[in-house]
C-alpha cells in the first residue's frame, strides 16, 4: 500500500503575523537562518513520505486542502500540514501515516491534550476533501468522523508560527536557549 501524501499548506496570508509586527510572509520569515517553510519541508523530506506543497494563494484553508487533494487524487490518504509548523518531528508525520495504514479514517495528533497537525485522512474522505472551500478547513469532516486521537511526545505538532513572538519562541527552541 502506498503511503499517504503530506499536503503542506503554504497559501495563507499570515495576517496575524503582520499585525504582530512582522513583515512579509511568515513562511519566509527567517528562523535560525532559514525560512520557516524550509524547516517544515526539511522535516517532511526527512520522513520519506511523498508530499505536495499547495502555495497557489487560495482564499481559505478549505480551498487549499481541496486543491492539494485534487492534485494528488490517487493518494491512499493525506496528512494536512500547515507550512508554519517548523519544529515538527519527522517521526510525528510517520506516526500519523502509520495510524492511517492501520485502518484509521481520520487521525488527530495530540500533544498534552492539545490538538495538533498533521491531521490524517484516509482516501475514504477524498471526495469530501476535494469539495472543501472557505476558511474552516476540514473541521466538518473531522466532526462527522470518529477520529482516532493519537498522543505524541512532539511539541512541534502544536507549535505554529502566527506572530513574531511565536517566531522568537521557536528560535529559542532551535538554538537551545
């Protein structure tokens, strides 16, 4: 069986980042000398899973997910990963993929009781994912399913970059300060 495709969502406008004092795209903001998105993609590559970067500037997360699923329609499933999670561990991606391979329909990774990413979807949800639009993402699909909650020891699954303060905290984690 083929592994699921990691859909890296890189279409967001980053309005909260700019409102917090950042300039330009949060995904291009430097973190330990590299863009935030480069850190996320490095983890995805290290996992060995196939991936697709959706960066066409869609109006909402739902539109981005739908476009990514349409572009990879033959996949066995999808791991939806926002591009602003630069501290995620490759092992977390593999754990979600393994849960899908074991038969889960929807996988919700958790850290310390907090829901994180990537959310995993089996191919059963392909048509519904392709029909998404708007800013809500795939929350309605998750609500209608019986998701498997998967507790992971990786704080990177819940450490996204939305503000310059988030960027500074991530920098401290990466530099060990």
